[in-house]
């Protein structure tokens, strides 16, 4: 006789909440370690196989999942919470301690005290790409410029640039495509494309 499956909704919600928290934690760490957008795009930065944009999407999804399961978790235990506050007459030493800790944390963050000031310094190091040994793009916003704009900016001849791209067997080369998109379609970094096509004249 098949064993009856005993599905418990509260356990399911708690486990889903825990898993969404782990996903939120993982994506949060990845975004803390990431370099800034232009550096990440220039070097095609990836962490555990995912790009900066993919980590940002994953983090957004994790936040929404965490909020959803947290709401359900509170809804399931709403009677317990109401009963707790009602019996304690809306005050308890635990609530006071939690409120003080929360307020103190906000104060330390606002004033830039330890350890939050150190966390900000470390974030700046990761943001610049120095700790990842990444190169800065020579021009701000270069990856988002069209190939024709880069050619004009560097005072190059478009026909010569086109010929060089053809010799390298690069596909989808045209004036309206951006450096980032062109690099993605050819599975190269924008840095590699720029150095071989534009910086080698």
C-alpha cells in the first residue's frame, strides 16, 4: 500500500523562505564584490559563470521571493504575533532590545562608524576593479558607443576599420551596433575588440 504523503504547508513556507534568503545572500555577496558597470562590461566580468546584469536580475528575483514568502510566513503566524503583543501590552524587554539594536545600526551607518565604514572602503576597492586586476576603459561609456561613433571619436577611417574587422572574421559588423553588443555577438570582451580593431592603428 503506497505511503500517504503528509504535506505540511507551514514547513513548505518556512523552507521556501530559507532558500530565498540563501539566494538573496549569495546574490548580495556577488553584487558587493562586483566592479562598476563600465569596468565589468569592458572586461566581460563574470562571477561563478554569471555576468553583472545576470546577478542583478537574480538578486531582484531573490528580493521579490523573500518578500513573498516572508508575507506568507507572517500571515500563517499572525494569530501568534497578535496574541504575543496583546499579552505583553505592546511592550516587552525583547522588543525594546530589538528596537535599540535597530536604531544603533542605523546610527552607525549614517555616521560612517566601524564596521560599516570599512565595508564601504572594501566596496570601493572592488568597484574600481583593482582587486580583480581589471583594466579601466580608456574612454568613459566606451562600451555603449556605436562602432561608427568610436571610429569618428578616434579620427579613424571607417573603410579601414571595416576591412580590419573582416580580416578578423568578426560577424555583424556595422556602423549602428554598439561595442558591447558587437563583442557579445562575437563572444569576445569589448576590451579585446577595441584593442584589435581600433587601438592597433
